[in-house]
């Protein structure tokens, strides 16, 4: 959420994730994803700075211990695919359709 000022001086808080785009003409007009338009006194540059500052604070809070950087020499997609294949191989292999067919067969016998 970022704090902005309407042209009449009234302060308001806007969810920055809902901002679709902002135009400077000459006042800053913010268009939200809902289609609503808000005219504010802040410039588009100030708006961008506030959004960046807000998201930076979110990330700092979410990753208070810091982010562990991956080894840039290792291909991430290859490691992810390899890990996914290993995990899939370790899962029990079942045929859910066969299980459902057996269940239906048992039900048919019970009703006879």
C-alpha cells in the first residue's frame, strides 16, 4: 500500500498491485485494474519511487535473513527438472483408473 494525495489535499492509501498504469497529463492520473481512475498530486516519478520502496520493504520483511543466491554457473532449469524427475521416480506408481474400475466392479457385485 502506498500513500498518495488527491488534488484537494486529502491523503489516501492505494494498493500498488492494483495500478494498471499512470499518466502525467499534467496531473498524474492513475488507472486501476478495476477501471477506476484516481488523480493525484504526486508525479509519475514519485509514484514509481513509492511503489519500489513499498515492494522493497515487503521483500526485506519476507526475507529478513537475506536471500541465498544460487550458483549462477548452474542451470536452474536443469536442476529443477532433475529434482522433479527424482521425486516423481520415488513416488508410488498407481493407476487411478484401474482402481476406479475395480471399485465399480465391487459395487456391481454388492448390488446383485
